[in-house]
C-alpha cells in the first residue's frame, strides 16, 4: 500500500513539475504576479511529494518487500540494516530517484531562501529548475520506475547487494556526488534564467556563487570518499584510476572550480559575465554527461552494474535538449551582456582568467580522453583504450601550471597590480618550497622528478596561502596583526584553507606515486619479513563467519626494530549470496605513511600469498580534500553570503566539511 | 554480455593481481615487467591494467610479458609482441600515430586557442574605454547596499 502511495506521489510530482515549468514562465513574461508567485509553493510541494516517494521506497527496502523488482534484485533479508537503507541508492532506479529528490530539494531551497530575488527572476529560475525535474521524473517513470512489482508468487528472498557496495565509504559516496552534480543544476537554472531576462549583474554573481560553492564542496567530498574507498577496498592501494566514471565526476568538479572563481569576478568587477554563464551551463552539462556515462554503461567501467543502453538514449536526449537549448539561448543573448569593468593586464582579474583557462582546458583534456575510445571506434574504426598513462601525461602539466601561478594570482590586487611587489612578498614561500623540493630530491633513491616537484608545489601552495592570509592583516605590530587575523572575513580564511588543501593533496599524490614500496611474497605462518624499515610477521590465519559473509583473517604484527607498533588483521571475505569475494586490507594509518597489508591465497606449501605496501603521505590526499571542502564551507559561511539575497536560507550554511 | 564479463572478472577469485610465483628472480627484469604491465590493459576487465587485475587472462598476459623479457626482448619488442596478438586495444597509453594525434594534441591546441582568445580579451579590457565607469554603477551600488542591509 505504501508502495502505491509512493508511486502515486511520484506521478503527482511529475505533473506539478510540468505545471511549474509553464505557469511561472508565462507569468514572468506577462508580469502577472499571481502566476509568478505560484512557482514557490509548487517547488515545495514537488519536493514534499518526491521525499514521500523516496521514503516509500526506503520503507520497501527496510522491510525487505521483495514484491518490488528493485528490492528483489538489490536487497537481501540477511543484509545489515545500514546497507538495506543505503541499498536504496545502490541501484539504478533508486539512485535516479535520489537524483530527482535532490533536484527538487534545491528547487525548494531556492523557493524558500530566494526572498531577495526579484519575483520575475525567481519565477524563471524555478521554472528552469522544474524543467530539469520534469525531464528526470519522466525518465524515471518511463524507463526506470522503482515501484514496479514482480509477478506472483513473490520470491522468498532477494538477490543481495553487490558486496563491493556494502561498505560505509561507498554507501555515502553517491549521495554526496549527487548533491554536487545536482547542485550545479541550480547554477544552470540561474544562468538560463539570466539569459532569458538578458541581464547579468554583480548581484547575479552573488546569488549563483553559494550554490556553486555548495555543489563544489559536495563534489569534493564525494570524490574524496570514492577515492578513499578505492584505496582501502580494492586491495592494492590505488586511489585514482582515470576510470570513465571517475572522470565523469572529476570534469564537473574542475568546471565548478573554474565557475566559482569566475563568479567572484562577476560579483566584484562586473566582467567575465558571458564566460561565467557559459561555464554554469557547461558545468551542469558535464554533470549530466556523468549521469549518462554512469547510467548507460556506454563506456565500459567498474560502475557498469547499472548499465542499460535504452536508458542511455533517453538520458542522451535529455542532455542534448538541455545543452542545445541553453547554448542556443546563450548564442542569442550573450552579446547583450556588456562588460563594464576595466583592468590592467597584470591584475587579479587576469589571474582568474588564467585559472579559468587552465581548469577548463584540463577538464577538456579529461573529456577528450574519456570519450576518445568511442570517437575512435565510430569515426576511425580503431578499437583502442585510453587509460592512466595517458591522463597522467596529458593532464598533469595543467595542474603543475595552475599550482605554480596560484599563490601569485591569489595575492594580486584587483584592477591594476604590480607583479614585483607580489613576487617580493612571496620570496619566502618560494625559498622554502625550493628547499623542500631539494631536500626531497637529495633524500630519495633514484632520479624521479615526480616526488620533489610535487613537494615543491605543495610547500609553495601551503606557505603561499599562509603569506596571502597574513598579508591581509595590513601593517602594524605583530600583536595587532594577529588580532586582525582572527577578524578577517571567513571568505579570506576559506580561500587560504582551500588553496593550502590543494597543496596538501598534491603532496599526497606525489608522495604516494613516487615513493610507494611494494612487497609480494609467500609467507609461512610465523615468518617475518622487511618492508621499508618495518618488520611484518604473519602470526597466523583463521576462518570464521561474518553477518552475511565468510571471513579468512590473517594476524600480522607490525614492528619497527623490536618495538611492536600494532597488530593488523587483513581479511578476505566471501559473500555467498552474490558468490563474490572481496578483500579487506588492513591499514596502519600514520601522518607520514600508511602500512597496507593484504592477505592472498593459501599456497601449496602451507604458506600464504601476501602483498604489503609502504605508502608515504597517503592520508595527505584525503586530508587535503577535507581542507578544500572546509575552505569552501568557510567561504560559504561568510557573512556576505549569509545576508545575501537568494542565499539566506541556503541549505549549505554551516555544513561541516565531511 | 558485458555484465557477465564484469562478473567473471570479479569472480576470478583464486588469482589476486601479481602472484609471488610470477615474480622473476632478476629484480631489474622484474621492474621492467612491472612497468610494461602497468601500461597494458586487462582485456576482459573494466579500465584496469594487467598489473592490478585479478583476472585469469591478466595473469596469462603478465606471464607472457615476462617470458618475452626473459627471452631477451627489449621493452618495445615485448609490447609490440602483445599488441600484434591482441590489437592496440591493450595499450592504455594510445600511440600518437594517425588519428590519435588529435587526442594528444587536443589539450595543447585548446590551451593555445583559449590563451589566444583570453589575451585578446585582456588586452582589449586593459586599454578599454578609459574613463568608463569601473565596477558597479550607482544604481547597482544602491541595490547592493539594500541587499546588504537585510
């Protein structure tokens, strides 16, 4: 019964979305207040109905109602409760319902929080947002309805959830990513509404920025969670594979980063307006490309568990209609957006243009590499792969350039700047960075440039951000400046924190790629071996049963010299329902290094295959990501946006960084 | 079919990436084998190299690479041997020849294009109408002030 209510609510939400597309748009055009005002309540009701539908589906999962097709295929009565709940979005239908729930949620926030927006503009924003909602409601109802029943008799138990997804890191990875993807739909709606009005001004920049910032924060957390999961779950400590689906989340992240920088320029200086609009359109375009790649399985990938070409065609249609519509509108209206600000060639504005070019071209490179196998097959009849080695080579130079110019650009004043003055202020950080890089070079074995360059950039970014923040305190005695430091706007703190976070992440990536030590061998129980100065001892292996899996667990003692650091328990698990094994690596986390141990198969001579790794600076990767998200949150909580129109009750105020 | 492949890939339980018995005695040769393996794709898997892959076929390929190296092939000859058998699909780093030139040049070309356009734009803005009102107009300032008061 509850299922039918959910299904009905979903259909009703679809109709309300259609209504919300048409009526406010006409109202805004004709300047009829009643027709415009209807958008707000419609958005809120739409959200309430979708939330009801989502709750109904969750109920079906929690109570293991196997008469529903999705529950039957993706759940099992023996699954722990946490994974029954997260299983709601661990499948195609449920994840699309989550997607549309977030679309309507952002719409409702804009409706509630957008009191300061001009009524006509608000009506148009909500109308565009409802177009997105209606398209995805249609997609769900016509191609992937989660409320489909199975023919009687109802099977006794379900097929279970992919064991790889039964993990806390991955359970919460999709919601964050979706919040990010869909958050960009708000930027898109603002951009299209502005194009319909034919007006973009500083206030627009201020309205759109909190949504972009929130979306970017969620994307950062979502990507970091996914990468962290890959690190500890897949069994060899890789953290990024340039998999099509990873790229699908990375491209919107890059574009969102560009967008949130260029919207500052719009807000402060009233230039770069049409470019910012274009970025807002492209950012959401990439989000939908992400949905398309994940959901259609057009590019073979890990996440292909949800692949289905027919749905892909529908999604491609949505993507094409929205992108072509928005870009046509852009072509027609962009000319009307006159920039007024004037600035010198050396200025913060120019620096942010450089930032935008580097980020956008980097995203373009990722995009080209991701779709190239498809292009090559279609047009050149070549069946080929584009993988990690290509991306490492083609993508990294842009990040290198970005890291190099970032501290300088961040300190340049607006309008007209003297490069010499900024460079003088940054002499200290530069010297420090060179010293760190040289030290790393001297201490490493081998001649690889990767590690030293990475650490150089990291030190340059972190200390450059610190100097940037400190320079904001002006002149005066140390004590006075320290006091001013505390009273600086949160946006300043956010900026420096996020930039430093980027540095930390770069350090982690460089350290892990350059100085990773690996050891693969057969170990007899009781035997010890050496790994990068540590001693590992396999004490024994035992087998037992977990809640819905069987475990083979090794006991490994990690020691340095005679000092025992801790005992590690790497596991192999076997999930009988899915007939699938997983590895659970045991990791000793440290600030400067991780020790990562995986147990393999029993060998004929009574020993066990073991893989162990020494991973320097591993946790810096995710620590940096947390700092970046925290920096974003600090910026978001800045008073300017809290009081700003359109962002007052924005959902992301004070969202913690993780 | 694709789903089946993925499932088979994940189910190839008894093998876990590089096994102790695969490792060559000569560390220099082994290091070269690892390097080559990282650039070769496991054909039945998702986007995974044979060095990381758990699939049976990846193991066969790893052993094949090592066989060639032990037989005295240099890195290029070993890779060519695999490519001749399995097609360029196995290469994770596509060759820059032919139409692939486009792929490799895409980034640099885009950078030149974007940089060029930006430079023209920046030059125009920096010499733009001197005396034009910079920043916000009075009307907008008033509006902004109103927003800030709320």
